[in-house]
């Protein structure tokens, strides 16, 4: 996975609340077993009409908006536990999702796939959504090391929480196996000194 230390990017606003995983990636696109290619169907039923034409006013189709940070309404990622939702967000190019509340399973799936879910207060979310809808070029800064998110154009700043283990993994670009590999020396030292050592 790619390291995430500090993200400085414009944001893409989706103000809808209670976005569930079937809206993020509809069930009919879950046939693949690898993570690639899901981005093209992210929010498929909101991005495209039934004839395949783009829904012009949907934010992902609006050329005013771009960036690696998705800013979404409250209760993002509810519904089924499909990991494909995180795959599609990452494959589309987003590195972080900002919301005032995340479903727990989605949050864990995102972290396991190198996507940073940043939970903020409702006031912070409302102000951020308003700013990027009014001035799409405004940047958002997410500093994982200090656990701080800010919108400099409106002097907005807030701390966010993250599991310490997952923070270390994201900062180093580790998945769970990579993390264990990084501790190989300590594990071998422990084994060598253990009373249960076969040596």
C-alpha cells in the first residue's frame, strides 16, 4: 500500500447522508475477485443514467471538482459489509473519506485497504462541504502524524481519532502482513530468549 503521511488536496463533495455500500458499489458489479477496475463503477447508479450517459450534476461528473479526498454526508458506508466498497473508492483515486460518522465495518475495510476515514464533527463537515461547494479549488489538509484536518481558506482545523496500529500501518504503507514482517527482528529475538524455544 502507499504511505499516507500528509494529504493536501481539493475535495469532492457528496452531501447525501446514509450512503450505503450498495450505493457505493452496486451488487451486480461484485463478480471480480481482484481489487482492480471497481473505480469505474463507483456510485454507478448515481453517476450514470440507465442508457449509460453521465448524470451531469453528480459531483464526480462535475469538472469543477477533483482531488483525492471525498467529503460525504453523515453515516457513510452503512449497509452490507462488502469490502468492495473500499476497493472502489481506492481504485477511483481517493485516499481519504471525510464524514461526521462512519459505519464500523466500512471504516475497518477502508483502513485495511490504505484509505483514511477521517471522522469530524458535524459542524466541521457542514463548513467544509459549504466551502468546497462554494469554492471548489479550496484545499483540505489531512496530517496523519498529528491527526489533524484543516481547511486553510476558512481557518478551519480539527483533531481526529485513529487506531494507533492502523495509523502506524498507513504511515508506513503496511498491510497487516507487512507490519508483521517489519517486526521480524523483534519476533526472532523474543523466540531466541523464550523458555519455549526449541533451540
